[in-house]
């Protein structure tokens, strides 16, 4: 695997670290492919949770603009191709994984880096972290799902405000606005994020995966369609070994031993 990504196997969950700290973990094509490969490997090897974070003093500064500098190219870059080839597949992959993906934002998350975090299921951030929709500073729009996630999480007014102004949003305010799950003291971030990954990986991950997909689908479903989806998901859960174990452990007053199936 490329050294732009570090992957640490914890048995039933994987910690993936963006590893270009000298560039604030900004994306080049090598890191894109390595991150996608690490996520696919976690899925294919039976991981039941993933924790994503960044090396050094930042989470991810978005696209490495040195790779998309028009002054160093024969013509303007095709940024649509960049989105279709790299960013969109990455967001689709994260959203399709049938287990929780936790993001620990350990510093600045700007541009595509901010929206990569928002594509994850649970976002924890150190109190020094900032989320910056920096696209307007270079004449672009929020990509990596940002134009979809921001208004759904924050409403149109705040989404436009962040996108138009590129104003940094501190972690505590991001928590207060409902953009992320929790802001934590910097020194507690990775301890809590790893504990969460361990908790989820040992939990009823069949049900957690169906919960993830159900909530994501609700953004485009009618209520009637969502009720039908709930019925099908509950049928699957009710037939699972995890449900049987959950009921048995509750009645027997002991800790459950979920297998994710």
C-alpha cells in the first residue's frame, strides 16, 4: 500500500490515517487510490467499523492545488473529471459501507477534507479543529458531497453562509449547529474515537448497517416508502442471530455477544 495512507488492523475494526502531514494531508491521486483501496480492503476482510483520521496537525486540507494548477498545465484542468473519478466514488463508497465509519477530525478540515468528514457516519473533532468550506476562495463550489450534506445538516441559510464566505467553523460551534456529533478536548479525541470504533465493531453491526442505510435513504424517500423500508429492514433484523442474542442477553441480564449477523 502507498505510504500516503496508514491502515492499522484492530481485529474487527480498522484505523485508517491520511498520511501526507507535510501537505496537511491534502489529496493527490495516489492518496485517493490508496484511501479507496484501504476502505475496500476493510470491507472485504470483514471489518465491522472503520476509524478515519489524519496524521500531523491537520485532518485534510482538501485537494492538493499544486496538482491542479492551470499555470503548470497546457490548459485548464477538467475538475469535473477529478470529481467523477476520485471524490464522488470515495463518498459513494463510504456511504455504501454496511458498518459505521467514524471520523476523528484532529485539526483543520478544509474544502474536500471538510466534506469527506461529513460523508462519514459519526464525526468527532478536537476542540482546536476547524471546518472550512474553502472552495469560494478559488472560485469553486462545495464538492465531495458538500452541496448535499450542508443544507441537510444545517439548513439553506447556514449552508450558503459557510459556502459563500469560507468562514472557519470551530468544532464546538459545529457541534452546537448539529454538523458533527461531538467536539472534544484535543487530548481526548483519539481515545474516545478508538473506544467508539471498538464499541461499534463489537455491537450488532447488521442492525447498525441497516440503520445507516435507512437513515441515508430517508433524505430522498417519501414517508410511505420509508415505512416500507423499515418493515423490510426489521424483518431482516428480526431473523438475525444478533437479535436473538440481544433478547437472550437482556432476559438473562448479561452482556451480549454480537457477531454482526
